[in-house]
């Protein structure tokens, strides 16, 4: 964004001592994994994602441990993750809490307060200052935002001051004579400010290196692989490239430290050469012979470093292969061993020809050294490539057992549904049930199409679009049936026209160019391409969510008026209506539309969500207690169930809406319209002979549509199956401080509220609204059990195919960037689905 001008100036004015590198990370790109990779020199493990909010100490060999073991004094300031990872390594530390993504300044201000004074002190050898403002600004506001620009401009000023202090004390014998400044990012960001996946925006970041003592020009030119171009001010900027995997060993080599045992990186020649001016090399000279040139010295020193680097990597690979249950294949190990042997053979010639080398000119010696460098580089590159493609061990036996367990689960689901059919006195469809049979067959086809699509990485990326397409297809078939039967035309048309709106929100939510999904952003007009300076359009974008909230509140109010005899359940709904008023006040405070001079805005912004959470928890507890203690005596079982569903959904609604932001009421309206259409269109499958067939065939298509609608809601609310698809800011609605359990609960509700909680607790509508009146409670419970089992079966089929996909694609290039996150989200969704089904079954059937 051309905001760090001081880096551009230094890189253009001092190309021999200052350089910009494009640093390429290995996915996943969560902060914890990147810090672990930067300090150990190894590849990140996917399971470390689970430790992102509670990092355990790193016990494997790492750069920080080697610094301590070799007597280096360290100072750390900023992100407190460093203290969690390395609890007893820093001589002085200034940690600050890092998990409140709404806080852009606490960590940065702490760094600013301590950084410059520390530069004047002599009690440290390595200083780490980890700023977080840019990371948090991206998560909350997106990359192309005013807070991001302000942060970058602040960093530019800080860097300028740091460089001035370092330069003022960089003379001979001064404090920073041999100091090197490294300015870097641990990961990139998508344009909507998230990270965690493997896209180019997430894995590409930068390293700026400045050596205060100018290195020999010949050393930099020897392996200069940079590309130069003119920036916006016409300055010539040279950019190089470095793998983050190589950072640990390069810094270790610069500081003269042993390489971490598990490191598989390659000492970067360009970054290594920047420090050549600080070396005190012994000249290889005789009494009457001229010493080697500076270039020869640097090249020979670099060969020595690569020799040690390669020996360490080879030792680690050998130990890993001997201890690992699976390890590398014999073919791969043989190839690596051959490359190492070739490099060592070239190295072994060095002592044998040392006398001859004294007589050789530099032009003769240089090619030999270059061949050694190329041989070691080929070996290290081969190991890194092999590790990336074959690093993680997969236990195929356990994976096979897990897959068989899922297949057994599917069999139990199907047999249980068939058993319930028999208990209801219903059997296979007769010729008169051809409509039901067609609906069942089409439902099966839709479920299988969606499940099979997970075998392709492209279709996983397009999962939301696939679900909306299948939902649209079922809607079009039902519209055709409605036209032929001349009934339910309004409902069929409503469902057909709802799907395009869901598709638009899915497109906006999935686009990496979009700051966020529809009406999710604090400035939603930018997502829609509306001019932010237009007061009219800004008023519209603020008014539409309020209007949608009023419509939802009105529908709830009408439900209480129509059902006036349900006692405490009615008051639960009234409590939700009160919460809706609080939500409107909360949004007005956030938009500065409401100013209460007696109450500080910060208190209002945090207090109102907490009140809503407390009321919501109380409502759910009351509903559970009433269901356990109060025995139902009503004859109208269907009406009673409908009201219990409304009460439970209203109890959850206010919490989910306030967490999800201004898109919440719109998403609720979409769910209400879609659910109402699906329920009403069930009448199209009505058997001409009797009221309803009531078998699982009758529910197959509606339950499938219900499931597809739930999937569409997940993607249309701005989520997707990747860690950068999580809205971390939602976890801090109403809170500024970080608490692992509390924030995890809020993040789960935001992620799965519209796709799991609402659809599962609302599923009894399908049974209560479309069953014969005056049925027994036992028959009603059996049919409700049928519906829940069918919904669970559809979810389990999708997860089973996801497991199959991950098993087949376990060596795929995108296994950690795409398939593994998809697997995690699906498994979490399946577990949550089963829990919700159990809880809702207890609530509606006990």
C-alpha cells in the first residue's frame, strides 16, 4: 500500500546494505504455527491450530533455546504468545494480551513505550518486538481501510525512529556497530484481513533486512537473485525471495549458533551476505603470497556454513527415518543420500588440494567453490521438497477404522428409519405413492451429488454454490408440480426467488475481494459498491437491518397473540422481543446514532450484549426446567409443539443476531421464508387417498431441502470451511478481555448459529405442521424421531464422503490449506448436529 516509505528509501539508497525479501510461509498460516516455524526451522503441523488460543511451551530444539544455551541475552516485547511458547527464555520481557482483536493499540503502545529506551541499553544481544495492530486491523476492518492505513503510517514513524537510533550508534566501537535490523511479518492476509489458509495473499509476506556495517559489494553480487523495479516515487527497489523455512538457520548462521536439530531450512545466501561486513575473517595468506579476495573469502565461508547446515539436516533425516513408524520411502532416502554423498565428495577435495589452491588464481578457485555451493543447495532443496510432500504420517489402519465406523453409522441410521416406518405401520410405497417415491429418489440424488462433490478440491471451494444450485433445482421442480396441481404457487415462487438472494450473499461472502459478507461489515455500503459519501445510501444500509429486525419482532408478537394459552412459554417470547429492542439500541450506539450523555458509550457497547446473553441463557434454562417439571395435558399436540419450537428459537435468536451483526435479522428472515415455503410445499406430496402418507418417503425431500437451506445459510452469512472463514471479532461482542471458554462459545454460536442451531431446533415444524390432527403422542414422537434421524443421516453422509476425500487426497498439495480445514469443520459440525439433535429430542419428546 506504499505506506512504509522508510523501508523503500533505505532499500533504494543503500542497495548493498538494505534489502527487501518476499518471504513465503508454509500453510497453515495461523500466528502460533508461524512463530513455531520461524523458531524451529521445521514445517508447521496442522494439529497446532488447536493450540492457537492456548499455546503450550515449545519443547523441541529451537532458535530461542540455542540463543539461551549460548549465553545470548534476550529482550521481548509485544504479543504474549512469545512468553507462552518460551516461558523461561527471556532476560527481560514486556508481554501484552494479544487475543482481543478489537484492540488495535495496547500491544503496539507497549512496544513503542519500551522499544526505543531499550535500544540505548547494553543488556541485550537479541531484541524481539512483536506488533499486532496491523493483524487486528485486518481482522476487524479489512486491509483496504482507514485503521489499516493509520497503523501502517504509525509503523513507518516507529521504524524511522528505530533506524535513526541505530545509525547514531553504529560507528566503530559503538553500541550498534554490528547490529542487524530485521522487519518482518509472520504471515500475510487476505483482502478481508483473515489468514490461516494457503492462498498467495496468506502465505506471502515480507522481510526487510538492514545491516549497519556495509558488506563487501562482491559478496552481495555473487548470488544476487533479486529483481529490480521502480516504485511509485520512481526509486529503484530490488526485491529478493526467501522461504520462511530458511529463516531459522540463516539467523543461526549469522549469530554463530548451532542449528536447531529439527530444522530443514537452507541458509539464504543473500541475507547471509548482508552481514559480511561484520565478520573478522582470517586471511588465507602466506608470507609472500597475496591473500584471497574478499569474494573468495565470503564464498569459502558460505560453503563451510552450508556444509554444517547439510550435515545437520542429513542427521535429522536419518534419525527421523529410523524412529518414525512410516518415515520416508527407501527410494526417496536413497536419492537424498546420493545428493549428500556428491556434495561431500566435492567437499572432501578441499583439504587434499589446499596446497594447490594457494597457487591457483581466484578465477580458478571460484568455479570449484560454486560447484560445492550448488551441490549442497541441491541436497537441501531436495530434502525440503520431500518434507513438504511427505512430512505428516498417516496411519492408514486407523483411518480405515474411522471410515468403517462412519459406514456403520450410516447403516444404523438407515435401518433405524426403516424400523420407525414399520412401527408406524407404514411400508414401501405403492403405485399411489409415486409422488412421494419421486421426491425420495430426487432427495437421494441431491444428497449423493453434494457428497460426491467433496472428492474434488474445486467443488469444495464452491460448496456454497453447489448447495444453492441443488436447492434451486428442488424449488424449480416443486414450482412445476405446483403449476400442474394449481396449488401452492405463491410458496413455490417465494422459494424460487429466495435462492438467488442467498446466492448473491454467498458470492459476496466468498469473494476474497469483498471485505465481508452482505451487511456484515461495519461499513456495509462498501461491499455493495455504494458511495460512502452518500448520506441517503448510508441511511438505507443502517435502516434495512432495523426494518428486518422489526419484521421478525412483529412475526414473533403475532405468534403470541394467536397462542394465548401457553403460560410461561409466552413470556419467553416476550423476553426475546425486549432483547430485540436492546439490539436496536446497541446498533444505534455503534453507529453513533444514539448519544446518552449520562452513560459512557463503551459501557453501553459492552453492557447491552451481556444483558442479551444473560437473558438468552435464562430463557433456555427456563424452557428446559418447564419441560422437565411440567407435564403437558393439552390435547392439541401439534399446536403445543409449534409453540415450544417458537419459544426455543426465540430464546436463541437474540443472542445469535447480536453476535452476527447487522446481517442477523436478514438471515433470520431468509430462514423464516425458506422454512415456511418448505413446510407449505409439503402439501404438494399429499396423498389423494388419505391425509398424508406419513412415511419417511414423505419427509425425504423436505428434510433434504431443510439441510440444503442450512448449508446455504452457513455460506451466505460470510463463513466458509477454512480458518480465515471464522469471524474472530464476533467472539468479542460485549467483551474486551480474552477468556478461552467464553470466546470459544461465542465464536461457535456465530459460526454455526444459522446453519445448525436454528435449523435443528426448528425441524419439528415439518412434523407438527403437516401431520394429521389428533394423533397420539407416541406416533408424533416416532415421526419426529424419523425426521431427526433423516437429518442426521444426510449430515453423516456428507462427512463420510469428506473423510473418504481426505483419505484419498492426503498427499495432495492442498491437503493442509483446503482438505484438512474442510474435514475439521465437517466433523465439528457433525458432533454439534448430534448434540443438538439429542438436546432437541429431549426437549420436544420428554
